[in-house]
C-alpha cells in the first residue's frame, strides 16, 4: 500500500485526578496535540519521538505506551500530496501551468479524478471558525501519482516530568509558533477536529495510563 505515515502524541503530566494533558494553540489550526509526518528511513516510534521533541521543546519525555493505529483511504474526496506540485489548468500532462505550487504533505480536497489526474482544492482557513475566514484557496489539476493512496497514523502516550513549565512557546521548524500549556485530563479536553476524534478513541486508555477516572 502506498501510504503516508503519520503520528499523534498525547503527552501527560502527573497522576490520578491531577493528571494533565499537554495541548498547544496555533493561530491557523486551533487547540490540538503534537503530531506530524514520519520521515523516510524512520520507524513510527522514531518519528513520534522526534515530532514530540520538535513540537514541545521538551527533551525528557518518556514513551509510556503505544495506543493504536488508524488507516485512512485517500482515494476518495481527500488526499495528501506526495511531493510539491505545480497545479495544471486541465487533466493532461501538456495542460497549461497555473503557476500555483502546493507543498509536499498538504491535505487537499479531491473534486474529481479523470484519466490519471485529479482536480484538487487546497484552502487555508480559520479552523476555530468553521465556515469563517478563508486565507487562501487554490484549485487545479495534478497527477494522481502525486497523491498518496492511503495514510497510516499511529498514536503514542508520552509522560512529561513534573518540572515541565506551565506555559511556553516553541517556534517549530522556524515557521510554526506554538503556544503550549496544560489542561486537566478529566473532564475530557476539547480540541479541534480531527484531534478530538483521536482523543475520544484513546481517552480511556490515557486515563488508565495515569490512574485517573472519567
């Protein structure tokens, strides 16, 4: 299977009723948990350790548990770009170039597929305000070979030391300004989609891992 490999990391601090979950806020993606793409040559676990370190800036995280996996079919109404592409004006290799380029690993909507090409849409929008402000929107054609057919995502639980800061900021990869802080693990925190769906699925295992009750 031609699958993109992704990881999501739930980081907790403390035990029992006082356990907390690490979240971060980003202006274009809302409140979420650390996640990212596994690089070529990395195992899923290696990718999870690197991503959680890069996105949190915390060097002393303990891998507590592997929680599970999900596989997504990307041959329908959405997919992920395998590489940087320049959008075409039509479904043909000799079609006019639009001069719009989309970067590797972006999530895109797929409007239609025809003769080995896909008409795709990419929009940057305010995820905290569904149906609200759209920062930019690009639409055009790309080769289906430039799109992943599936995505495998694995989920991990990390523990942070008690001395971790209460609030801090990380400039991830020199581009993404993350505002990190802790929230109580119980009651269940509210995150943006799809982070909320992932938390819902593994919430009981996280509670059990820290000795907490719902």
